[in-house]
C-alpha cells in the first residue's frame, strides 16, 4: 500500500477505523453509527473508493413514497374527501362553493374531492345542484388513503415492496415524483450502493491504529484553544508546508449572465421589443386570462407558490376582468361555448409567484401594436423536484408575434432559430402538445449529447378566447421556452444546477459569449 495514512481526511479515518474486512458498508449504516450527514457519507465513499480502500459490491434502486407536509396536514385535519363527507353527513346538502367557504378549502380542491367521492357513489348532486351524502360510510379507497398516511407518518416513508397491489394503485394517485407540494406523498427513487473494505483498506486501517490516528485530531489552532489550553489535550493533523499557493485570477462576468445578455441582443436586433413585469402575479393573469379554467385539472400543469400576505390583489383592471369572466362562463363574443361555470371573482385575485412567462404575454396583449413582435427573459417559480433538467426557480424566454398574416409556418421558423442558433442543437424535433391557451400547440425537443432528448418548451397560436377579451383580433404566435435548457447546450453543460453553482472556480473558468 502506497498511501500515506497521515494525509487521509478525518471522515475517511473514522470510517476506516469503524468497519472491518468482509462487512457491508452502506450510507444508511454510516449515517446511523457515525452520525455522518448524507453529504459527508457520500464524500467519504468517493474519496476512499478513488484510493482503492473500499470497493462497490452491489447497487440497487429502492422506490419509496415519502409523506409530505401536505400529507401530514391532511392526516391531522382530515383528507378533503373525509371532511366533505363528514360535513354533508352533519349539515345536509350544500353547494360546492358553500362547502369550500365553510371548510376553508380552495374551490378547486373541493371540486376534485367531490368528483372522487361521486365516482365512488358516496355523494351526488341533487335536483337543486347541491351536494348530498348518499352512502352510509366512506369509500374503501378513502379509508385506505388514511391508513397509508398513518403508516407513513411513523417512519416518514413507505417502501414500495411493503405495499399490496391495491395499496400501490391508491398511493400512485396520491403521489408525484416532482412538484409534490399539494400531494400527500412524494415518489422517490433512492439508489442504494453497498461497499466493502479492500485488502488495501484493511492495511490502511491497521496503519491508522499503529500511528494512533483517530480522526479526532485538530485541524486548526484557534485563539479560543490557546486561551483555554485545550490544544494540550489532543494532537494535530500534519500541516502541509508544501501545499501550493492560491492562484491570482482576475474577475470576469458570469457565463450564464453573458449568455442571457447575448440572447437579448440577438432578439432586439431582429426587431423584437422587450417586456417585463413583477414576480408576484395573481391567478387572473397567470391562468384565467389564458383561458385556463379555474377549477379544472389543467391548473395542475403548474404547481404554484402562493403568497401568504397579502393573499389577494386589490383589483383586476377592467374591461379585461369582465370580458375574461364572460369568456369562461359562456364564451362571450368569441364563438366559443366557454367553460360553462360561474367565474369566481375572489379566486382570480389570489396572489402567487408567476409560474410561467406567458403571464407577461397576456399583459402585453392589452397594449400591443399590430403588427408587433415582443419577447421577455422571464424568471418563473414552480414547486418542482430539482434535477439535471428541472429547477424550482428558472428562466424562460417568452414571446409573441401579432399580425394579420402570421401563421404556423412562421412559428416553426422561430422555433428552429431558437433550437439551432440560440441553443446550438443539431437534432431537433417538433411534436403536438396541449396547452389550454393555444391551438394548435407544439412542443420543441432537442437532443443533448449526454442527457438525450428533452423538451425545450411549448408554443402555439393563441386561441380567440385569449386574444379577443384582451383587445386583440388578429392571429398571435406565442412561445415559452426554457432558456436555462438552451444554455445547457450552448455552454456545453450537463446539469442545470451548474448554471447557478456556488463553485467560484467553475464560474472563473467557464466562457460565455
């Protein structure tokens, strides 16, 4: 063995001294027995594996359902289905808005829960369009939902292998892999890696014992240690007098910031005007103005962050509010039937962090020139699981083109420009998509050399139900593309998180435009 054990990190030293030859070493074990944090454990494994002191002997994926804060709240306060059923049992028939007001639950949640209970023949609407209980007990599915939450609350999660086929079916409807803020469970796939000590690792362990190196040695001498004299009660790690000095590197602009500026310059050079707006929006502009029904599953496209205080905007400007409300209710003058429900004027004022750049396109329609071309680099927020291609805080490039003669061919040309010239992709494909506010709707996908195919964003031609109530009566091309994902291709990266890394060395060495 050629390794100088005096140069091992304390995390490595403690782990080596704790395990024995032939034993299985897992993150779960080390976290429990040595009180390591997950990051410390992974770091120690990485270092020791690179030195050949431990080796991997098994790797598997474990599927678990983690109970969320929403799930714990539901367990305490009751599932929405339970609360509605109990309320109807105790108070008789009520309309859905009345139930929402009495129970202090969002109308969309009441509608979804009522639909679930209705499909199980537990409740129904009577001749007066009021909800009433028609069963003596809750459906078995709801009882199983509560049972799953109770079991998960003990350990924080449920292993998929411990569930029956019926339980798997139920819990799959209660969970999301990403964006689980309003779901009782979050579906996670945990990679379990098992290591064992190598012969070199065992030799290093014996060398550590012989040198009396425990991993508890002092790594720094502080003024407090000098004052108290505590330094006398321990030993110190060797000091590397031959360590290289720090590099002197001049400052430079962040590569991603330079890229965003380059995109802006390119679009303005093509005659586009830039728009912008506040981060805090309301449900009207974020969804209602885009013909997204207030109490429909289409809202699930975006898991939004709600503003706690103030909860509601003071007002929505007219005539946009009245015209959009009429479109939702009966189609107004758009030759549409609308969504056929009573528009909720309180819900529409609910304040949120904008979840999509299209909200600014809706704003721009009220003041746009015809013909006109507009764009924005827009920061958006969605509750999402952060990974290589997703973020909870991200940027979109959003834009619209208005004119009597614009058409789908023009839109495809714009998408081609974004995919090939701005993202730098060599392989591009267009697939049909669905968005409540465009028809036709198109998604553009690009192929990353490492991550493979992923969606760059959505686009389409705004429906008349969007444009006419906001004062526009010509075709409008619209797109919302993930500029963070474009930057992955353009800057040669493999993970979105590298765009916002705190690693200053990465920022210093990466070149932008």
